[in-house]
C-alpha cells in the first residue's frame, strides 16, 4: 500500500511546476513501465501488482527495488482510470546540447500543445528511426503523464529537446534543408525527398508561427483528394515522414 507521503508526491508530479522542481516524472501501465525498466532512466520508486510481479519476475529480479500494491492503490495514486500492472517514478534525463551532423534528419515542432499529439509524434519518430525531436518552448511538456502514455514506451528511446525554435533553426538555414508543412507548400508526392535535414510542423490550429516560418527554406504539403479542411498534426507527421523514408 502507498504511504500518504508517496501518494502526495506522485500526485504532485502531475503538475509541471513540481516535475521541474523534483526533476522527476510518473510512468503508468504495463507497457510503459516495462520499457522504462529496460531503459537508462533512473527509477526512484516502483510499485507493481502481484500479477505483474509474477509475469515479469525475471526482469524484476535484475536488481529493481519495488513494492507490491493493489490495482486500487495504483488508480488512486495515478492518472489512469484503470491500472492492473505498475506505476513508477523516474528521474528526468539530462540531454546534451543538440548539434546536427551531416545527413541527420530531425523533427521540429512549433507550439504543439496537445499532449496526445506530442506523444504520438514521439512514437512515430521511434517507428521511423528518428532519434531527435526538437520542440519550441511552448510545446506540451515531454514529461506530462498524457505525453508519456501516448508514446507507448517510445519516450525511452527518443531525445526531446526544448529550444527557442527560431534561434535554433537560424543556425541551420544555410547548411540544411529545412522543410515546413504548409497548405501553401509543394506537393510532396512530386518531390524526390531524402531523409536529411529538419522537418517543421506547426500548431494544431494555427500552423507554423511567422517567425519560425521565416527560417524555413522549403514548404511542402500532403495533397488532398477529398474535402477535409485539415489533418491531425500527428497523422500529418506520419504521412510526411513516410514519404521521406520510402526511398531511403
């Protein structure tokens, strides 16, 4: 059973201010916790149900300290409506400054506020083997529980960097192709794309901000064949990256 102090601590980490203060975040559910246990994140606390312990005994016996709790305990402390597996508190990872190398391909996100979209984009990056996602400072917080949940474990493999996006892009405008997703862009189906450079995607409602757009040297778009006005940003990310990768 959780102590009152631990429950209070776990619940405080649902708020960005306290995540930043403690440099810690919460991971919930079987899939995400299993990925966490096999990553290089430092684990502060680990709580598992008896059924999870039995099913993953071999992994847990590799030196992890954990407490047995009930499903009711996990739900009371966490954000999930149901959780019959596990909950962990991990320390945030400190990343070195990102400097692009020749032929790197990264995703840059401008003001993506929806945690589910950010988490899904991180998962998409993982699927396509993209190691770095660069976020403007106004994007959703990578360590938000909803972001972590939406990544389905991919948060352990993708490096997410928060920067002043306009300034960060400015250093690469003459060295790299910087693509921006825009309805005013060139039809990407008619382009010969290589998975190199920077792909910028903008806010769900407003697109890429003008100051960021000023750093982009190639606008691209997904051609529409129906009457929908727009695509979800995570869906658009997957389609665009697939076009970059299909001839790689």
